[in-house]
C-alpha cells in the first residue's frame, strides 16, 4: 500500500526534477517496482538511478523494499543465476570469485581527485575527469540483459546520529544478498522525511561473466571513489571487498564526512570485555587484515559489537561508538572449533551463511586450518580441483584460498552484544592498535597518555602485508592506524583529528599497543594463539585501575604477577616467568630501527604531519637510548625495569 503522506512530498521542493527522472526510469520498471521507487521522495535517488540506467542499460530494475518477500527473492535469485550454489546445510551457500579476484585490489582502487585538489602521495589516485571517463567507459552497457538490483541501506544504527543512508545499484545478486547480512536495511528510513540528498551512492557491475558466473575481465577491474559526489564506481569484479560499496569504499567517504562534522570513522572492531562483579567494558581495536582483529572481537566469553568499522562521537564529553555494519565478512582460514568456537558453531550449523572461495566436496565447505583433514579433490575457484593441480604458471593451487571468506549476520552469533543497534552507541573505555611486528613491540603495553598512544601506537603502526591484499606477502610497511589505504583527507589532518578528538573528551579512552606476532631469533612465535585474551583482560583491569604496571621506554608494561593470575583465570594454565621475560624484554635496536622507518614514512608521505608527532617520536627515541645506557644492554628485561621503577 502506498504511503500517501510520503508520496505527497513529490509535489514539494524538487518534485519536477524527481518526476522527470521517474518518468525516464519508468520503461525499465514494472508497476510494483515503480510504486516502490515512487514512495521515496529523494531527488538524488531518482537522479542517480536514472543516470546509472542510462549508462549501464539494464533490462529491468528490481527495487528491494526490504519486505520478507523481497529479501527472499534476492536470496533465491543469487542461487538461480548460479552466482551462489546451495550446500548441504539449510541456508548455507557458496560463491566463487575469479581466480584473480580474491582480495582487495589496491592497484586499481583510486580516488578521483579534481585538478584543484590534492591528496597525500601515499594514496592511489587519478585525475577526476580522466578517471570518470575511464570507469564510465567500462560501465557503459555493462548491464544489458541483466537486472539492476537497487538496495537502500544504512551505515550505523538506523535513525541515529551515527546513521548514514546509502544507495547501492548492482547487477550481482550475490552482492545484494551479502548486503542483507552485512548491513542494516533502510528502505523505510528512505521513505521518511529525514533522508534527503546527503547519502552515499554506489554503482557496481560484475562486467562480462564466464559460464561459471565469475567476472572474466580482471584486467579491466576498477574501483574508483568520487569523494566530491559521495559516489563509488566498481566494475569487472565480484569479490565483496571490491563490490559491496558500504565496506571500505564507503569508509573513505565517511572519513571525509567525519572530518567536516568533527567525529571519527575508524577501521576498528568493537568488543565488550567482562570484568569483576559482572562489569562490561567496551574496547575498540585497529588491526590490518589477517592480524587478529576478528579473533579479538570474538574472544570466548566476551561480546562482539563489531569486527571491522566503527564510528566515534563525542556525546556530552564521552566517547561513544557504534558498529557501522551489522554482519561479518570474515577471513575463514584457521577458524576451527578450538580457536574460534563461537563462529565455528555458526559455520557448521543450519542458518544463513555465504562461503566464498573455499573447497566444496559432497555439499560441505572446507577451508585451510579448519582442524580436520581436507579432501584430496573437490570444486574450488579454479574449477574441478585435485591435489597437485597447478595454475598456468606452474604454481600449485591450494584446496581453498588463503583469503577465503564467510558472510554472516552478527545476530546469528551467540555472543552478539545486546547494544548492537543502540542509537547512542556504547561508552568507549579503551583503544588498541596492533599489527604483524615480528621484531619490535611487546605483546601488550599502555601508552603514557592519549597523544602518546595515537602517535606511538596508531600513527606508527607497522605490519607485514598479508594474503588479504593482492600482491606480495610478508613485506613490512607502515599502515597508519590500520586505515591508511582508506584515508581520503590529508594524512596529517587525519592524525590531528584523532589527537583533538581525545583532547576534547572529559576522560579519553586509554590507548594500548598490542602485537600477537612477536618472534624469537629462530623465528618462533612467542605468543600462543589464545594469549591475546589475557592481554585484553589486563587492559580491562588497567581501565579500572585494578592492575599495576611497569614504566618502560615505549609504554606501561604488565607486572608478571598480574599476568600469571590472568593466565590461570582466563586460560587455566601456568605462565612461566621465563616466557614473561622473553615476551616483554624491550628490544632497543629493533625499536630504534622501527622509529627510523616511522619517521622516514611521515617525512616522505605525510607533508602536513603535526609537529607534535615528531616530538613524541623523538621522546621515545631518547627514552630508549637512556634505557640502553642505564642498563648497559640492548635488550632490557621487564624485571630490570621493575627494579628501577
């Protein structure tokens, strides 16, 4: 039934424009879909759709109203078109991306930058008019003989100070289905008066498709972000990290919006950590892909609020946070019943789950590190697979891709936090920054204050590249706040925004640095996979002043006795003093070398770096040099520091 009040708005401001666009769209719409679109009185929606249809030339348009029938139709079409195939467990499906399209592609993801504007040299970019001509050329007629699916979605809880309305047009039913699980549905929000022209728009086409329903022209893959119009273009790709525009592409737009409005959009997970006396404390954490972010958000016994993107606002002097998303597009490698029992249960029980780029045998998905022997043959993204199969270059094809994924709604998890959709968000008590650092930082440390933490842990975050990004693995790089690829404002301005955000709070969250990947000289990891739970529990105690700490040159370090107690309580195991010393010894040469790389990065790549950044780094260097001189050693035991403290 039509909403007469809403439809009446078409007679108001912008009605002539909206009517013209609607009439242009009408030949592509049946009566039902025309009425669903007409119920939305937002001229930008009609204009964007009209332009997209004229460019891509779809055979039909499906307006998803978020009704149960429409949602079911999207799921059914994903299977009937062959983009997804059913598995044995009810609700489970699998999808394959092209063999060259199984990760976020930095090289072809670019900002469209007007001639009169400039972005940091560290950011991939192309002149706006040149980029628009290129990507629109690739999108021209891309949807012939296909249906354009139109989704109305919200970043952040709907009808909240945090919410951002989004419109995505795609010709992939798999992409549309993924969005059902990952985001909050917002068709009704668009029907309300509050949604006008300030929204994010995404246009995606999978491009030419092979018989197995994968994009067949990866060499023509493009993901271009037009931040001047809050618009994203994606073509010749199906991998969700390149196509679901509300993920990292929209994060780039959100960072600019947050910059204008005085809040923060971050590449961070959110977790509720339980403490003594039934207390729950909320932490955020920034980790590059495949560095432990989701596993930290999914710690057993705690509650997950989000695993990827968080928004922070200063509300009455308090930092409050929400998850921009409502689902998980997670890396499935090494998810097993021992290390990740909650998510493993979801992945092995009936319910709505999409698996991508796994191995399939007899209706069951298999992935690397799942804790059982994998079949010697089956079907994967290369087609029929058998052990020893090689690609065109003679490289062995693994049974499943390292970056194979699962897509699931957070509500399907037994440990989802009840505050997931709270329009005011949750009070944020702590922030952690972590990457793959084999040589330098200790497993966990607390900054001396907000400014030190943002600079020494966040702006100095160094990691090794992983399989989640196309390209060479294991290359050390600075990944500022784990958000460097997505920052669409000058990097120095982004750092300054973080500094000012905390300084404007009555009590800023404590800032911690974590490192789950420290190794000894022989290359052996010094942390167990589950040890991270102890580090997080120590942070929770520190927030409430219930654990002591040792002052080190790079931050506050845990006391041995506190960790020994937590290892017993959390993991039911003994924690040897020898392990403590190995893990928390300050490696002066490695830390000095790290500072050299960080300073060089900011000198070369961050033209507008705030002066305080170099001041904090200089102070850190001086503390390390003084510690080496005082103790007469390049490697300083935490016990030596404790005796001096």
